[in-house]
C-alpha cells in the first residue's frame, strides 16, 4: 500500500504541475499484479491504480 501511495502522490504532483517530472523507485513495483490476482511480490498494480485515479480525479485523458 505504501508503494502505491508513493506513486499516486508523485503522479498527482506531476499532473498538477507542482513538479516538472518524477521517477518512482518503489518496491514492490506492482507490475506483476493482475486485476484480481497478486503475482510475485506484487499485490497491487501501482501504475494502473495511479492512471485510473488520474483519469477519475483530474480528468486526465492520455497517460504515457
């Protein structure tokens, strides 16, 4: 949960223009987690969660 929270906070600061860019070095990375299944050490897909929250809360259309 802390790794996801770190990435969400970073993503929101970049999207809001508070900082010009960012790079999150977090463990676990989250990239193995599926929508309803944890895999490896990843319980949550932090990138997918951050992207979805940006779309929902800030109406961000495109996410690279």
